[in-house]
DNA sequence: CTACGTGCAAAAGATTTGCATTCGA
DNA sequence: TCGAATGCAAATCTTTTGCACGTAG
C-alpha cells in the first residue's frame, strides 16, 4: 500500500503541474513530467547533478539545461524547495520535493574535527518561527512570503 | 569623535587579528591588515569583487586569490560573517564585519513585481531564536554553534 | 504551422589551484 | 635562511546562454 500511496501522490502532483502549466500557458512537455516523477521518487535532498546522473542511468535523455530550466518552473509552482546547505563550503544548490511536506527547517550537523564535512541533516519544525515572522511583518510593514532557518552544529559528546 | 571611535575600534580589531595569527602561527602580512581595515571602513555587506574593486581604486595591490584566502581566515577568526542572500538568484557570497555587532538576522525585501531584485536588506534580532536553538540542542543532543535565519518578502501596500 | 522547449556546446561568473617569486620570522 | 603567502593565470565547477532542431498546441 506504500506503493499505492506513492501512485496516488504521483498522480496528484502531476495534476498540480498540469494545472500550473496550463495557467502559465507553458507547454506540457514529457521532460517536465519525467523529471517531476524522478524527483518525487527520491527520498532525499538532491542537486542538479544528482538528478542528471539518475536520469542518465535510467536512459532518459534530458540535458542539464532542461533540468535547470525545469527546476525553475517547479520552484515557482511550489513543487520543490531550494536550499544552500553548508554555509562553510558548497556552492551547489540543493533541492527537495515539497508538495506533501509541511514547511520545516534544517540543522546541518558537521563531523567533529573537520568543520567542512556534513555528517547529517536534521529536519525540524518549531512553531515559534511563526511568531517571529508575524512580529517582523508588523514591525516593518512587510509581507513575508517565506523563510529559511539553518542551525549549524556538531553532535554533543556522550 | 566618530573618527576617534573608529580609530579605537580599528586598533582593537587589529589586535584581535594579531592575536589570532599568533595563536595559529600564521604570518603577519601587511595584506591581511590592509584588507581588514578596508572591511571595517565599509558600512555595508560586501562581496569579494566589491572588496577587490575598492582595493584597486585605492591602489593597494592585492590579488583576488589573496582576498579569498584572507576572508577564510577572517571567518575563522570571527571577524566577519558570511551570507548567501537572495535565495532565488545569486551565487555570490556576501560578507559583513561582525566583531562589534551583535548577532542579527536579515529580511530580504524584494521589489514588488520582479521576484528577483532585492530592494532592501533589513537587520533584526529576535530573542525567540535562542529558545529555538536551545530546544534543538536538547532534542537532538547537539551543540549548535551558529545559525542563519532569513525572511523573504515584499513591502506591504500602504 | 509557429513559437516554445530541448539538446548541445560554448560562455559566463565565482572560487580554487599551481607555480614562481617575495618576504616575514 | 626557508617555508608560508602572495600574485598571476589557468583550471574547475556550477549555472546560463545561443542557436539549430524538434514538437506541442
């Protein structure tokens, strides 16, 4: 039934994409649906290269240019979220599927000695962030549309 | 007296750098002090290119490689902080001096129509973030060393 | 049929690296 | 003196762009 659920979810997000494309008067290209499926079949964060390699391995011919282009669309459609993990290193952007998730934030856990290697990424969700958001909106007369919060740390010694 | 204050601050941070270099057994090169002065003479966020251009204009010969190298040192010394503003765009890292500031977070305000252009960056400081931090540390058994929080939004209509 | 979207390769932009030279300790 | 830092240029890596072709509408 896990499979069943996945199938149902898949048809939902495809429908979301379909409606988005329609509204924006973009075309229903097969590439866009294939990439969407692959993203939603994955269970972790990914970057463009990860995705490209996966597509290659599965013999779907999709160029990186198309992946970049498509990701832009998915971001706008709210189907994925973008991250810049690893403040210390990393230029590469990461992404994750977002449609069935609730908004959450991340803790980047570094390996003890090496300040550069990420050992783990933990997700969490703290309601207090909402309170901060509302305070900011009121204080500065803004509409806050999104936020990103990262904590950086290490595993505490036992 | 603004000038006086600035001079005093300058001698303090130079001393901080001196001690840091000494502790790490790095060399006291003039470039490192020159770059530090320029950074602390600035009053806003900057990126490597900004800094490079400023150095050029003032006829200090410093290569970009050295700037990158030096910035790494200053980060580790706690003399500057690194940012990745503009989740939607921007690859370039920004930095800001940090020694006399208290830790603060940022709101990235985008221009109304164009989702890509930043119109303003607001700094704020909300103590609730501390509470979240402590909750995370307790919940996951971590030592959190730093965080970054960005809100993204637009000016509210009058 | 007519753009829009794709693939490919080249370009662009940020950062890193290699190497010869300089210079602080 | 001698190894660490610098400057310069080349290399690398991610993302963007230009152009010819294919295809959705």
